[in-house]
């Protein structure tokens, strides 16, 4: 399964590894190897991290806590205390090591450092009173994203996965309505 990074923040992208949460959840992180691939693909995290089962379970716990806190923010309600504890504990972990070279920024660290970085990123975003968090406008999508568009008018988490589907469905509905109208005497 390919990962999608359209949420505007690594914490939201981690939370977005579960799709269709309300209907039929699809989890992109079914095994520790999936988490390793996600970390390697996520910009701003160490490229190589090995996940054992305990760290994998911690990552899933962090993911769910980040999702609950982001949803609390979207729905303008107080943060879930259990979620706050999980995210704050993860953020207190080790940080990745960064190094500048002619090739650019090099980042290294273990999986705990990567998860700490994700938690810190989530905290910074959730603490920002000007951050505009929204849930995707496609009915089955439950991805929460950071809307940085002009006027905060973005509707979908991403055009490729959701926006095109909504637009195509609307087009088909208009075509059907036109065809039905032409058939009536």
C-alpha cells in the first residue's frame, strides 16, 4: 500500500494512515514493516528506522492520540486528556540527529526519535491558534488536514485521492440528470 502525504503535517499524515474511520476502516500500518516504510517515506524523519513490536504498538497508540486531538481541534472541543498524555510522553523522547553536508540535511535516529519528532510536530501544530485544521469533504474520507490555502477554502485532503472522486461523481450525477431530463416528454 502506498502512503499519501497530503495533510500538511507529519502528525496528521500518521493519523491519516487509517482511512474511512467511520465506515470500514482501512489501516495502512498493519505490521512493523509498514511503519518502517512510512517513516522512510515521510519527509523530515530519519530515513531508516527499525520497528520492533513494542515500538510499533507505541506508534499506533501515538497515531490514535494524534487523531483524537486533531479531531478535538476540528470540532472545537477540549483536548482528550489521555491523548494529551500519550502525545506529550512521545514528544519527551529522543530527538533525531541532524547534520548539514554538501548533499543537504542528513537526519538519523531510531524509531523512537522519529516518533518523538512526529509528536513534537503535532504539538506545534495543535498549539498554533492560527492553524486551520479541517476534515476532508469527501463523505467516506476521515483524513484531517492543515488548510493553508488562500482564504482557507480547501475542501479535500488532496485532489488525487478525494477531490477528483468528488468532482467525477458530481459530473456523472449531472450527466444522469441531463439524460433523464432529455428522456421525459
